């Protein structure tokens, strides 16, 4: 059974049965690009178009989604329903009123690919890790292009310090891609990361064939040229599937503070140890965060990264939700009040 090989387990079958109507089949979205879709059915792959109701509910399918499909002919099917997702990797769409944009659904593993060339950037990795933790999938960092890097041990160590429980593999997609193969194990894995990081090269290596086009990076800054332009799910020979995605130009958060604190659990834990529960970590006495920064246990750059991401999340929350706006105003009021009562500020 083909769909079973790419993840149609009893839970999916059950969900399908509860929503299926006469003349429909189970399918999985294998391609999305600008509201164009393809789906895999048990015996075919065809183009697909969501019905008006789905558009109306603005619950548009994402690559990896399991759907109730109604074949029209051998080349086209209607997507009548999208089954509830187990995981979804999202970012905030560009633009002011940014909505959630689902980059991939029902993935088991969120693989963050980072080149060990000019692409190597711990702060960007942290941002990806927050999104990966929010997705519900297991996060894994792949440090790629080890063959062209002269400081692999240092980079590995620096990345391991921020991984905080996420898996990590260091490899060269050209020389040692087999190191990621054990991660697939019949599951659905999705590759994320900047353009030029080597996502499509890794996908090809795992598939054992040149399915995806790859393109060179700019010598000056290792940036890719956005070679991959659509999101694709490709079945793996022997079970499982790989989702290759285009490098994202802008990676705005779509996450909860919980996912942020899981990613920065070292800092979140310190903050719990401050004397004051509402410590702002700026001037208060017995502040565990400031002590950790002063002694070098936590690097300044990581602390700044955490604060920046936290501000970004709060800002979004306030923008989207009038209740949050009121709560945020209250929060600042208490902060100002506690500062006023602070011995250092009391006049
Ligand atoms: N030296 C070396 N080059 C690599 C490695 N992996 C990928 N490359 C090269 O890096 C360039 C970009 O690789 P792609 O696989 O196209 O990158 P991508 O992440 O898919 O990029 P987009 O599709 O633009 O998002 C290509 O020229 C690859 O040959 C590696 O491990 N070592
Ligand atoms: Mg690509
Ligand atoms: Zn503190």
C-alpha cells in the first residue's frame, strides 16, 4: 500500500473515514506553489484544487496535508476536506497583518539545514529552532558543507550549546549525506533553512537521484539564488517522505512564548531563580540572569537574541489581540511601579 508507506497510519485512515463521502479517496498534498496543488493518491499523482468551502474557511492545504479528495478525471481532483494536522511548521507571513503561513504539515522531523560557510549563523538557528519547537515535530540541526569549513569543531561546539536537546548532525551533502538517512526511518522529514544551505542537495542524496534542481551560491556571502521555488513532498524509496522547501527570505516568528522558553530553557530556568518573580533582569538585586551574564555562563549575544525574539512575539500578540494589548499595558504599568518602588529609584 503506497499511502501507508508515506505515513497513512490507522489514525489517518480513521480521520478519513469520519469525513469521507461517496466517490472520495484519501490523498496527501505533494506540491504547493502559489495556490497550485498536486496530491498523491493510492495509485496516482494528479493536480488538485481546493473546493470553495475550504477557501472560504481559509484553511488552505499545505504540503504534507492529508486530504479528502474527489477525483474529477485522471489528471485532476478536488480537495474537499483537509484532515486535522498532527504537526505544522509555520511562520508569520510577510507584511503588516501577517497571518500564519504553514510551510509543511504532518512532519515528524523538522530538519534545520545550515551551511558551514557564510550561512553559519547561531542567531538564525535559534529563530528556526523556536519555529521547529512550535511545530510539534522533533527538531534536528544539520550543519552542512563540512567539506569546505576549516573550523568544524568550533562551529559544532557553538551550535551544540544552543541546540538545547535538539539533535545535531554535521556532514557534507556531497560526501556524507548517508549520516542523515537513519533519521528518516519511514517518517516524514522536512528540510528548512536559507537559500543555498544545501536542502535540495541533501534531498537528492537521500533519494539517491537528482530529483531536485540545485544551484550555486554567491562566493561573496554564500547566499543561494532561490533555486527551489515550490514546496515538494517526495516519497522515499523504502518508505517515508522528504519535504524540500524554498529558502525563506524572511523568517518571522509564528510561535508561543512556551516554544521560545523551550528553545532558551537555560535562560528561562535562570529567570525562575531571580529573587523577584517579575524581575526585569535590569536593576533588581539577586537577579540570576544578570549573574549568569556577568560570570559568562550565558553569552550576551544569546541573551540579546532571546530578548529580541520575545519582543517580537509580544509585539505580534498585541497587534493581533486587543485583550493582549490591555494586558501588555498593565504589565508595563507594574514594571514602572516596581521600578518606582525600587530603593535605587525611590526619591
Ligand atoms: N561543498 C559543498 N557544497 C554543497 C554542499 N551541499 C550543497 N552544496 C552546494 O551548495 C549549493 C546550493 O545547494 P542547494 O541544494 O541548491 O541549496 P538549497 O538549500 O536547496 O537552496 P534553495 O533551493 O535556493 O533554497 C549547490 O551548488 C550545492 O552543490 C556540501 O555539503 N558541500
Ligand atoms: Mg533547493
Ligand atoms: Zn532577573
